[in-house]
C-alpha cells in the first residue's frame, strides 16, 4: 500500500492532474465497475470464507483492486488521466475521510467509563438511548467503543444477553448516528460534498425518532421478559465487584467539543479561496478543518492518561485496516462516480430508470431501499456516495427541491447498515468485543434473522 501511494505521488509530480477532467463517463462501460464490486465483495465475503488470508493480506488485496482500476485507465486514457483521477480522489475525498475517522477514534478511545452497573431493563434501555444520542456527536464507532464495555459489565451476571448486544448494534452502532455528519461516515461524505451541517439534523430527526420510538420500547419489553426469566432461574453471582462509577480521560470531552465546533464553523465558512496542491484545488475551510482534526488527535494522544487507553484496549489496528481498505474503495469508485454523473447517457441508464418514474421524477422509496440494500452487504459510505451522485450530485438541489430524495439516501445508508454484521464498521467490532467477553453471538445469518424480523418491518413503515 505504501508503494501504491508513493507511485501516485510520483505520477502527480510528473504529470498534469488537470487532465482528469477529460475522463468522460458516457464513454465508460460496465466493465469499469468490476474493481469496485470486487473490492466490496472481498470486504464482505473474505473475512467469512478465508479469514486468515484476509487478515494477513487485506492491504495487498485492496492495492490489487486499486491497480486494476488505475492501470487500465493509464493504458486507455493516458497516464495523466489516471494520475489526475487518483490524486483528486486521494486529496479531496480519501484524506479528509480518514482524518475525520481517525480523530474521532482517537478522542473517543481516550474516554474510559469505570465502575459496575446492574443490568435491569430500565438501565439497559437508558444506556441504549444515551448511546443513540452520543452516536450523532462522537460517531457510531466512538459511541460504541465508549459504551459497549459498561453495558457488558452491567449484564455479566445474566444468562440472556445476546438480545442486548443485537439491539446495541441496531441503535448505537447504526441508527443513532443519523443526526449530524459526525454520526456516520456516509453523512460526513455528504458534508464534504456540500450538504449543510444542520440540514441532516432537520431532515433526519423525524425518521430517526420513528426508529427509536419502535426499537427502544420493543427492547424494553423483550428485556423485561428475559430478565424475569433470569430471576426465576436464579441470577448468577455478579462476577464484577461493585465499584463507583467514574470517568478517566475527561480532557477528551473538550477535544470532542473542539471537533464538533470545527466541523460546524468550517461548514458555515463560505469562501472561494483555495490552495492548489498538485493541480487540485483544496478549499481553505477544508484545509483548516483537517489541520485542526490532526492537532486535536495529537493533543489527545499526548494528554490522555495511558491507563484510560489501556482500559479501553486501544490499538491502531482498526485505523490501519480502515486506511488500507478505504484507499482501495475510493480509488476503484472514481470511474463509477464519473459514470453515474453521466446519467441516462452512461452505462447506468437502467438504474437511473429504476429510480425514476415515467415522468422522470425521482422515486424516493427506491432510493431508500436500493441504498439500504447495498449498505446492508457492502460499505454504507461509498454506497451513499454512489446514490448521491445518481440523484444528480448537486448538494444545493438535493437539499431543497430534492430534499426527500437526499433524506431517503441518507436514511437507507445509515439505518440499513444495521441489517448485517458487515453493513457498518462498528457492527463487527461490537460483535468481536462481546464474544471476547464470553457472549455467544449469533453467526452471520443468525444475526440477519434478528434484523429481518425486527428491522425490515420497521423500514417498511419508514418508507
């Protein structure tokens, strides 16, 4: 992967990236989607079918699919076009995304909640509700990493715990991140594309509250039945001694506030000023945002007590995996985005017709379900971007006259990432943590049985 980045940098220094604009989506056939589909299928299936190969070589696999895109581009359209497309994607989409994810991960992992609670239905439901609210502030990954350990400790003397983790994935790791661009990577990509910070809060609040209005009472009812069954069978002795609730790494709440304020202020800052880097215009607000995020992450690493990160079992492994895999996703997605922008003149004309009616009006229900279906089995961030561009890709139009369409895309990407373990990055992380603490989580299809029975009817109501 380092060699791939080095080659791209060398190409940018020797070629003119401005020629990337010559890539015409109407001239590209469906064969250009093969690397993109290939890397997404690799992410979805290889951890299940060949886990040892995947965990040992996922960076090489990602690089291979990237080269499967860039080399044909260089051969057929010229090295300048390939280098320009790669550099534009790297600088304006991949790096801001990685800096955003990394900073939230570092800051959230520096906050440790100590002490032991007792997992009765009321407490568990309250923790899920708190997690749903926190997810829109510190991201689904941050909220999940902050609350999953206290939730497991609170219920470590109960026999029936699987349902608690499943609903935690539904609510905290996915649906809770609906209200701000900080909540879930798809919404942050929309923010980078020009969607206003508070647009998401205004238009996603209703759909999110509908999900919580159904899921939280349903969880309380299920947990109450199983808690009574636990009591009737005799609760096991609590293996975690009662200790006062405490917080360490409190400075990270200040850092979190700085991140939120930075996103809001740079989102409101409208200026044509930009800095040219290798022929690509990097907006001044975007540059300021990314620099602040990097500085905040460095301060968090320096000022947070080491014991807090050790208690949270902090490591760089998840970020390294995200960095390598998403570089491949963004690079292989570049031709796909250009093709989608071609609309009915491009290879995706059948999909364009599927999401529009006979009068040419956009079908919001189809946008919701198609975005959601792909987000269930692939990654919801690039899926959001695909349908964002399919709907025209103009944020000013999508926020106003096509607000219903953008809401459908946003809801599909965020909500339906909960349908499978692979729909959103925190899902597998929560599953792995729960299993490491002795909870026998359902397998891939067992988890889907939960989501089919509980979530799909709810999404039908949402439609």
